[in-house]
C-alpha cells in the first residue's frame, strides 16, 4: 500500500522520559512534515524537511528534534517529556513543498502521565 | 486574531441534506486552498485542492474560493452518514507552499 506510516500508534510514558516517533512514506514525495494536533483538534506545523534538509522549524521547544536520514523517513525525538506534550502527532508528506496537498499518516497519540 | 477562522460546530444534518462549510482568512497571500476530512482517531484526508479563485467539483463535493472576500466554502450534496467527520480547511502561500495553515475544523454529523 502506498502511504505515510508512522509508529507507534499509541505512546503512554512518564514525565521526564525521552521517546521517538518514526515516519516513513513510500509515495516518492520530496517533502515531509511533523504536525501537532491538540485536544481542540487544531493542527499546527512543527517541522518540515525537503530532501533531508530542514526548511521549517516553528517555535517548538528544543526538546523536540527531528531527524531525516533520507527523503522517505522523518523521525521525531522528544527529550524530557512534559504533561503539555500530550497530543496527537501527525507525519505528512507532499510533492514540491506542498503543491497538490499533503498525505497524512494516521497519527501517534502521545500521553504523558 | 487567527489567520484562518472556521466555525467549529458541531453541525448536525439529516441524511440527504446539502451541507455548507466555510472558512474566512486574513492573509491575502494565500493561493492554495484545501479541504481535509478527518474521521475520529484517523489522519486528515485530502478532499479538495484549489489554486487561486474559482470552483472545483468532485462527485458530491464542490469547493469554492472567493479571494476578493477571503472566503472559501465546501458544499456536500446528498449528504450520507459516512460523511460524518471533522472537516478542516487549510491554506498556503505560493512562495512557501510547504507551510499549511489550518482552520480549527467543523464537526459534522449526518443523521440517517
């Protein structure tokens, strides 16, 4: 299946821990993104990579660090997790920096306790 | 003031009704306009994609963009219970097409 797949689907962890979310796309897209969706369903961009190069880095705490080993993968590492980090994190990909729309993964529901 | 305003609803309609969903925006540089559908506990799914002003139709869905009024709409004809979802408008500037700005989404329920 052609898709954007991210793992894990659910992540429950304690405050202060470090965790990673992985994302892979097999659509041949050049650009990948991380979005955060809060409890009110509002989607906000966090990072964007184009051909492994960081092109968008929104005002996100530096505890969040993206990494793109190649243009088909974009991972998100979060250090020292806080309660406020609880949200759904979506990976997405697109052609040519967004033209034609994004394809989203099914999300990682992160709960920090 | 948010860059993109969307009434969060909830909106409840009977099966077969015509649904109208709307967003307004303040950034006149927006050129790409999209509508996404998001089912509960799933990722957003692209429904309609439009460049600049005009109308676009795809089956039961019609997207309209009026740049002079900074207003976009999505119409759903003959609505079905399977259309029950959250609908998100999203927009981007031509020069930075990688940065999508979303509305907060309208929750729609179509009752059989």
